[in-house]
């Protein structure tokens, strides 16, 4: 036993939601690459937009986990 508590179902669902959103951003970016490849600016915007969307979801998930830890739930 490692002494860790089982995951809270609500926290697990929130994490799965963020993961699902991240995958959807990646899929939409893949579909858009062909059109964006015609312009370096469009490609840069596509890549930066997808990266920042995923980074934002990771930050939101991490802040959720930190709040849980502060409340003694994690």
C-alpha cells in the first residue's frame, strides 16, 4: 500500500472532461492543418491556439487538484 486515497469520483470526472477537451482540440487542429499550411501566420496561430487551449486545461486541472489537497480531499 502506498498510502494514497482513491480518487474522488467528481475529481475523476473533471479530469476526464479536461482530457476529452484536450483530445478534441488536438483533433480539430489536425483537421485544420491543411488549410493553415498555406500561410505561416495561420499555422502559427493554429499551433499556438491549440497549445494554449491544452495548457489552459492542464492549469485548470492542476488548480483543481491543489484546491482539493488544501481541503484535505486529495
